[in-house]
C-alpha cells in the first residue's frame, strides 16, 4: 500500500499479529468433521493466491435478496451468504460510475472528478488514464484478468475501454444502461467482445452467465484468475424472459414482477458460474465477493435515461432512501464474501468501503501498488475473514452541493445548497436515520463539518458538471417556434 496523503483517512486500527489471528481462528470448529479450522483466521500471506470472482449487481435493493428476508428467490446468492460472511456494513458510492471507479482505483472518486453523477451516454470523459487500476496490478503478478458485464467508466474514446485498462478480456456493454434484449442505448448497439462491436441476440444476464461459464471452463487452473462479473440486473429498464416473469405471476405490479424476475435470473446465472468453478476444480481456492453498486432506486431522478412508469420496485428496508442519496439506503448495500476454509461463516459487522477492495485483493494476490496514487482504501482482510472491527471513517461523498462522512457510529449529512441542512445520526442506535441529533450535539457537528471541508479542499472539479455545461453551451439555437412546439402551444 502506498503512502497516504494528508487528506486521506487514518489507517485502520486493527493490525493483528500472526499469533493473534491464528489464536482467534483456532476455536472455529468444522460442523461436520469436528476438525479445527485455523484457516478461517489465517493471514492473507499464509493463504495460496486465490482465484477471484468479483460479482456486482446493478441497483439491487438492500432488502431484495432471500438472506435479507425477501420474497424474491435468490437461492444461490443465499447459499454463498450462508457459507461465507454476510457483510452488514459494506459501503459503496451512491451511484454506478463512482462505485466502479472506487473499486478499480482504491481511491474516492472525488480525487479524479467522478464524484458527481454517472458518465452519460453522450459524454466524452472517462476514468483518468493516469490512475493505476486493480486489473493492472493483478496482471503484473500473473493473473488472467477478465471483465464480463458492464463497464461504465468511459466509452467515447478507446483509451478508456477495459482492454486498455488492464483487462485481458472484455465482453459486454461500455455504457451504463442498455435495453436488455437488444443491447442498445438510444437505439445504438453497445455490445463488445474485447474491442470489437458485436451483434448477437439474447437476454444480457443469461449471456453474461454463459460467457463466464465458458471462460471458466477453458481456464488453466494453474493460472490465477480475476473475473469481474458485472451484471446489468436489476437496472432499468425492467425486463426479463417470460419464464422468469411467470415465476412471479402472483405479483400484481408489473414493474415489481419484472424486477423480481431480473434478480432471480441473475441468481440463476450465479448458480451456473458456481457449478462451472466446481467442475473445473477451482471452487475451493476461489474468493467470491458479491455486492450491489449502490442501493435500490427509490427516486425517479436516478432511475436512468429511459422513462419508468409506475412505482419504483426496489426495497431498501430498513434503510433510508436509495440510489443517488447519501443516506444509508443509497450507500449501504447487500454484500457478502465467500472463500471455503478461509472466511468464517457468519455476519461480519466491521465497516468496509468499496475502496478497500483494491488493497485487500492486491494483498491476497501478492500484487504491488507502488504505481498507485495515495489510496483511500486499506486492507480489510481481518474484518472480512474473521469479523474484526473495520474502518473508523467513511467518506460517503463530497461534492460542491453536499457531503457526508461517518466517524465511528456518528454520521453527518450536510446539504450545502440553499436552503442548507445539516443532520447528525447515531447509526448504532438508528440505522434508519430517523432521528436527527444535530441540535443536541453541536460540537460533534462542527468537528465533522470540518472533516467534510478538509475533503472538499482536495477534490478535483466534477467532470459531470463541465461536460453538462459544454453540452448546453454548444447546443443548437432553440427557435421560438420550437419552444412553442415543445410546450404544445404551436399554431396550426
């Protein structure tokens, strides 16, 4: 891990010795064999380099998996959760592009201008090419790197594409939202294998699963594999094959029915990928991480570029709001980690952020990060594997109009745009963020506001704003006749 800059959060408080970790793992008994599993608490460097399967869902509601009590059927995801660690306080950014950038860089998106919005289909910018990415680090130490699924970190210039950013193989769309059967955005095909445009039929979720199965089936087990499987489900538009829709015929709302069908379709493909790992003899030495890129969509402002009729179906209960919001419903997501014999089954309550995944995975892989810029993430393997405490601070986001930070169990949400509003919550007692404690703790509010300002002083200008301004200023002249037509007031 590289040296941190002055504005980065402090290093995590845990630093267990080998003796400590082995001692903590020695009491964990295998239920069937009765043998002691030291491996559940083993230090990363004592484990063989794992194959890594990193699965990301798209706009999945916090409550919309079986192991969180949903009526949506997710048996394969539930099995991974039961056999691994359910990550109860895993955080992402509130939107798609920023989360994927944070995963790839180990750095908060405000460091390189991706903290606001997502990369729209008409934009020309992407993730800065001077950032050192996770697949580049893993490839340097012999991993085969593959992305099957959604990218959304730059599409207008090939220099931003996955094959140019460390992936040996890429299959899927470059932009953020596509029609799931036609693979189109605004009527234009967005579907690639490597750098070549591809025309093919099929439901994207099923195609992703089939391609991941094919890739695993042909992989040499002696070569470590990093497979980033980034589903487009259950992002809008809500679409699924009829046989999945039929499984939810009892749901009256067509949007919720399609949304549920999309999640079960994704779960089915995850099951097929698990079977492929077993068949290839890779399962026992594969670390699997699963989470959503942000919370489920509850505000139509963040539903996507296409129109969505009716109520939005995702459920983030008991968390407040959803995608696009700095409240817990937008940023605390469904998450799990599974590695047989290495990660103790149960619930890991330590606080983790998606920026922590790069240094954690790099450590497991034996990869060096000397080429990376100062990281915001840290190695959270002890929290992931044995349930030890996680990070003390999380930056939810900081941008010109708002910011939020967590310190311990305290969370500050600061809306700077007029009319301004500041809120303080105790997440240990109030994870739903229903009681604002700011008036009762003015000193804590002032101290945490200062921390937000410290982050804000280091942020890069948001690329989304500059792109939007350029697009608006370069738009063709709108004539009075066109304006009247748009308002429905034109004369015959």
